C-alpha cells in the first residue's frame, strides 16, 4: 500500500511539471488552454518537486512524510483553482493525498504521548549508576526464584533500572478474530512504570493502542488511525489489572528486578513460589511455577481484571511460557501466551513473541 501511494503521489507530482512547461513554452500542450505566467510556472515546478519528495520519503519509510505533503497539497490546490477548467481533476488527487496524510498524522500524533513519556523515563533512569547483581542480593529469595535468576544469567550483570521490549504478536477479544500487532514497550523500576505502545491491523485498518501505567495509575487508549477513539479506559479496576501486568513483566522479562523490596515472597515447594507485590497502596499476588531446569514456565494470578468496554470482572490470568533465548548473556522468555481462565474454560487472548530486549537503556540526550 505504501508503494502504491508513493507511485500515485509521484505521478501527481510529475503532472505539475506541465504547468512549468506551459509557462516557459518548452513544449506545446494543447490540453492546457489557460495561459500560465512564468512566476506561476515556477510554482507549478515547486509543487511537483514537493510531491516527488513526498513520494521518496514514503519509499524510504520516513514517518514524517506528511510534513512535506501539507505544503505540497496546499500549493497544488491554489494553483489548480487558478486554472480550474484545465486542472480541476487534480483536486481528486489532492484529496486522496490529504486523507492519507491526515491518517498518518493521526497515528504519529497519538504516538507522541508514548514517546514523550518514555523519554521522560529515560531522562530519569538512563544515567543512573548501578551495581552488579551478586549471590548476596538473592539470598532472601525462595530457592526456586534463586535458581531461576541463576538460570537466566542475571548474576554478574548490572542491576536493572529500565528495560525496552519489542514484540510481534496476536490478540483477540471473545467472539472476535485474531489481529496481528507489533509493540514497543518501556518499563521503569524506580517508580513502577510500564509504557506499552502497539500498532495492530484489524481488517486492513491501522489501530494503534497505548497502555500507560505509572505508580499504580493506569490508562488504556485505542484509536483507529490514532484519531477515532475505540477504547478509552483509566483508573478503577484497570489500576489493579496493570499492577499485575507490571509484576508479570518483572518476573518474565526482568528477572534481576525480583530482588525489589516491594515484592514479598513465600516459598510453596521446590518448583513454585508466591510473589506479593505492592505499589502505591495496591497489592497483588501471583504464583510462579518453575521446571527442573530453573526456567519460569507459568505465572498465575487471581488479582487481574478482564476489561471489555465498560465492563470488568476478576478472572484468573496466566502467561504460560514456551521458549527461552539468550540475548546479550541473559536467558529470557521469548514466547508466551496470555490466558483468561473463564468459568466456561481457558481463553487464549494474546500470543507474544519477543523480538528484542534491552536492559538499562541510556538516554541519548544525556552526555556520557
């Protein structure tokens, strides 16, 4: 679709050169009956160049291509009106380009809140000095949790202040089809913060969503093309639901953070332990299940709420893990499901595959 749009805009731009050719009498163009001054001809040339630049930006994957499209469309339409009888059909092309630019701007503008939030988090944590995680740091943990941290290879690495995650995945709601998504996520552990931005495709339409969790306060927004609200939830049961999700991220994606004093541990047996996490007055718990290798293989909590529209209900929630991979010396969960355990049976509503993970991401705006 991007390539088709780029070709369309490039052709639209080339047509503008006809106004330049007509004005400077470089060729006979009988289809253009109205006279065009040389100054107007230069403007037609500029409009054409702008549109071709937009097409190039599109092909190069520049998300801000719409910035160049705005002056191109405005200039083009002013010129078209000046020779309406000859060029009126160019309005159709401008309308198509304007719609495409508006939709892309909507997604870009919606994503800005996420970008501003994670940049603030990086400015706060990206330059923090850190110490190395050692055996002494994990002695208070239950034996299965200690074994898990050793398995992951977190010992001997820096303690974790923040993480960046990118996933490919699929999600669905009850009664609806799966939709594909890609996500980018930042977690900060000084003040518990989880910033999850996803871009989904539903029936060919782009639907971005942003889940923000800051110290126990959560919000969730989903907008069609970043413009039309589909979901807009905050506070209430969502606060507790996202507190469970934050604990889940600590357990699955940032095992070095399990030494956090906000987590109270109870050993159940040699292959399971209970974690009780408190954040800003909200307390949630989960049972962690391990295998003989020391891998965390499931996380089960009864403190999460399934939220659909304005309705929510407390349901058992689990994230069975299917695979691990080693990234920069850390063995980390790379493939997991998200499951609701409804009275009528289990319902897998999310499938996530880890693409990349970074620990202690630095703020590029801070000098070393």
